[in-house]
């Protein structure tokens, strides 16, 4: 809770002083004169006499609540952020069977895809180290193997993107397996172009730049478009591509008669093609062989694509001044009534 007009509390000392002087003056004017007050002072005070201070206290409390009502107490219900400028980012993630290969992370083996997912989430939402998140950016997610699919359209609702990322899995059938880098890149470029022409996510939002972050551990072997054709398409629309080759030594789990064995395999990343994509679009190519390498790549991209933050935050409030005013009036009325009736000082 907060007060919209806290300056109103400056009246409180004056009001309290006026009430105190009024009641005190009345007290001094009332009473009986005795030749000597000694016998009276020995008398035992009644319950009524002990409660004579109550009217003044009630009136003072009433004054406090009325001044608080004048200060407009409010309870904040929720907030909404209106973002007016950001980067439009399409993540294009390889989910072919080769992404099930495991690499060493500390003392354990972790699938490439799981490492990719965690780093993507850190980039979007921030982590406890060097990434602060991208709350002002439009973010979309495309996954590909033999076919490219839009998992999430470009959106400022990053919770939805995070859910789709966490649920992203390796293809399950041989018919779906493959690596169609060109088709995935072309689809991402088309999504980024359309979000600009349709003026999404709303009137007044300015897209400072449009980028694709492409990650794969293999080479193009499926699809309609070649990587070069897709890169030229993106370049023509002013879209930069940051391509990441996620290779390095990995281990495939192989089921045998004596359980699951892990067979070491080398990298199959087509670095030349990924470099060419980056050069055509004015982006950059990164090679990541470990989980730590990939984390550093995202930190570099995060720094390269910084944009001026232009956003406003709007809050919704519940006004509470009526409650304070009612309480204040009731207390003030109770004090006046008691001072004039039950707890009245008789002359």
C-alpha cells in the first residue's frame, strides 16, 4: 500500500493540536471550587473518571484516519509493462537425432539438446551470472530436423516461449530425421519479415533490428532451400543471422546385449556453410564445443544486440480512501458523542 498525496500528513500535527487545545480548554473551564482540595484528592476514582480520556483519544484517532484518507491510500493490484522498442529474434534449433549425443558437463554426460535448451532459456530469462534476459524483445522459436516447424510465433510473452523450449524433444521417427538448415532459415526469415509488415505486437512498437540465432550440430542434407538461398533471402530483408556450430567430442548411447554403451563420435558441423550464412547476412559465426563455450556465445550475442530500453510500466490500484474516511468519521463521532453524554464532564 502507498499514499498518492503524502503531503496531506503535514496537516496532522495542526489538527491534533487544535483538538487537544479544545478539549483541554473545556476541561479547564469545567469543575467545582472547594475551599480545600485535600479531601477530594483522597477520593477513589470511579471507572467513569478513569475513562474520561477516551473521547479525546477517539477524536485524535479519527483525525489521523481522516488525514490518511486525504492522503489517498491505495493498494497496488497488478502492473503491466508497455514496451515500445526491442529486437525481433527467431531461434532456429536443430532437433535431429544427432542432438541426442551427450557431452561432458562436469562429472556427468548431458544431451546436446538439453544443454541448448538451458542456454536458450538463460538468454531469454536471464541467469545469475552475465545474462539479464531480454524482456523487451519479440522472440519466436522454430525447430527443425527433416522439416522445419514454428513452435512459437514471435511474441513478448516469454513464458509461452519458455514452455515450448522446455518441451522441445528429439525427433522420434526415421522419416522425420534429417537436417534442413535452408528450410528452417527461410521460414525464420519469413516470420521476421511478416512481423514487421503486420506491425505486431501492437501500434507503437519499434523493431530496432531483426536477427536469427541458428544452432545446429550437423550439415544440411534435406529440404527445399539451400542454406545459401535462405541466407540471401534473409539478407534481402535486412535480417542478420548468428550461426552456431555446436560440435566437439560427444558420445552416442548405443543399446547392446550387455546394456547401454556410449560410443565417442567427432563433430559433423559444416562450419564453412555456417560461416557463409553469417557473412551473407552481416551476422557472425560461432563454434561451440562445450557447454561453457555455448554459454559464452550467448553472452557475446547478448552484448552485440543490445538496444535502448524504451518501455513504460503501468499500475492498477484499488483506492482505499473511502474506508479510511468512514473509519475516521466514526471515531470522531464516537468521541464527540461520548464527550457529550456518558463521559461528559459536569461543572
